[in-house]
C-alpha cells in the first residue's frame, strides 16, 4: 500500500513539473504546411525564452488579437522585413530559408520591427491573402517554442487501421 502511495505521489509530482514547463496546444489551419498540418497537437516549452530570446526559424505559439497562433519567427527586433513572391527578405537581402515551404505569391511591404518586436509568418505562402495571418508581436505575447508535434489526423488513422 505504501509503495502504491509513493508511486502515485511521484506521478503527481512529475505531472505538476511537466505542466509547469510545458503546455499542449492544438494547431488549426493550413498556414504552417508542410511543417505542421491542420489539427496537430503541439508540445510547447513555456520556459524556452526565459533566459534566451526567440531565434529566427523557431516555430512558436503566440497570442495575437486574443487568439493563439502557431507561426515561424522570420524577423527579429530592429530588422526590416519584407516578403516578395513568397520569399523572405531582410534589410532588402533575400534569405535562403532552410526549412520546408509551400511557395506562393505572398507580398508584404517592407517594415522595420520595433524594439522587442518579432515578425511571425507561416510556412504556407500559397494561401489566399485573406487566409494568411502574419503577425508582429512583443516577446511577452510569445507563449513558447514548439518542441514536438503529433499530427492527430495520422493518430486517428492509426487507431482506425490498428497499425
């Protein structure tokens, strides 16, 4: 009985520690394809930016106009950010992005980011302009860094097929 109690207390402690650092978020939409699909369960490290600033290419979850969004950091404080034909330019220079993208014709006029502001953009640049959310957020609006994802569509398919 005592051993069972110790195991239960240990599991509760582990769950509380996990919750203090991580949160689970459901990513909805096509804006992060091909990196993340619609309805992916994301493990978000809420402490990732306590001692370090977000870095370019980090996939983050942020609060934007009262909603949670999942985007990639493309611009850092003080930089001039622009998108031409779906391609990222910083300070007017084309950036070769080394992650998967869905190319498109997206255009965003140049703009300089203020102090403590980050430009966020999805990997799917082929969506209609009305479907694309690009955001400029303060560091305190960034909930955390995405450290893992589970495509729920794949998980459901596994359950149905028994694989």
